C-alpha cells in the first residue's frame, strides 16, 4: 500500500521546493545537529567579537595613559639627573672644604714642629711637595728644623733647598722642600 501526503511541507511553502520524504526523514537529525552547531558557532563568534572589541578599547585607553605617563617619566628622569648633578657638586664642595681644613691642620703641624728660633715667612704647596721659606737666628736651628720636619707623618723627606746669610739682619734665610709621603 502506498501512502500519499497531501500536506504542503514547510520547505515547499517557504522556498517552493519539496524534497522527497525518503531524503528528508533520515537526514533530519543530522541537519538539526548541523544547524545547531552553526548557531552555536555564531553565538560564540559574537561573544568573542564583543570581547575583542572590549580588549581593543582597553588597549587604546592603556596606550593613552602610557603616552601621558611618558612625559611624566621624562620629567622625572630630568629631575633625577639634576639631583645627581647637585649631589656630585655637594660632594666636590665638601671635599674642597675638607681639603682646606686638612691643609690648615698641616700648616699648624708644621708650625708646631719648628724650633723656637725658626720662623716661617712663606709657604708654597702643591700636591707633590711643600716649599717652606723662613728665617732663623742661627744655622744650627735650620738643621734642627729639618730633622723635626722629616719626622712628620705626612711627609716622606725634608731637604734643604737653599740657605743664605742675611747681610741686613743677623741670622739666615732658608728654603726647605717637604715631599709628600706616598
């Protein structure tokens, strides 16, 4: 017996084509599964597209903040360089001040070690040596001054550079070189 279905199918109403019942019935579950998977893929694509849009907007906002912060970073680096330059300058000034006090202490030590009858009239100092010029009442006092100055811890050697008898006054003028200890 043959059955005939006179009802108009959905596809025939919509598209004007009626597939055969032998093809449609067995394939219906597969077509439904394919349509469902396509719908699921479309939904997932929409979710990922919206997440991508949100991430792009957040990235653009971060790039703007980074660009605004770059100017602050460059200003901070300039300030840091200025601070370092000022610290270096302060250290140099402190070293120069300390050097002045050290030199004054050296000169005071020189004066303390000179015999009572020896006087300093001039001092010439550089990094390697110090030149002392002075007067003394006697020649033996100059020898005593050289031996006393040679014992100073800051100097390695004391040598007599020149000695002259002063014709205008009694006594002698002398020049002594003190070499810095290395």
